[in-house]
C-alpha cells in the first residue's frame, strides 16, 4: 500500500473512531448517573485530543465528521438535559 492510500485509510479509521466516540459521549450526556458522568468525561478527553491533533496537522475537522463540533459543549447539553429550566446556562469546562 502506498503512502497516499495509507493516509486515506488512516483518515477513514480516525473518522470511524471519532464518530463512535461522539455518539457514545452524546448518549452519556443524556443520562444522569455517576457512570455516565465518568464516560462523558472520558469521551470528552478523547475527542479533545482528536480535535487538537486535527488542528496541529492542519486537517479540516469535517474530513473526519467533526466539523463545527466542540467536545466541551456536551457538558452544556448534559446540564440542559438534567435541568431544562436553566436553558443554555454556561458551564465552565473542567481544568
């Protein structure tokens, strides 16, 4: 397999991993228990690393299905899901 074909294959694999992580994180954000909270934190960490590396490499996040995606926004989704009266109140990202 030549270098170009390997690069395309790597992008396909990265896209599948990124999308699976995003789906799992979104599902965890919809639940309200300690296990789901831990999963959400782990997936946000993974997705943040992916997004950072995409940026470092100068890739378009849309190339891996994450165009316009912000991992920490999942915490806001979780807050709205848990307490709909609060609307879109900001949540500070964990440090």
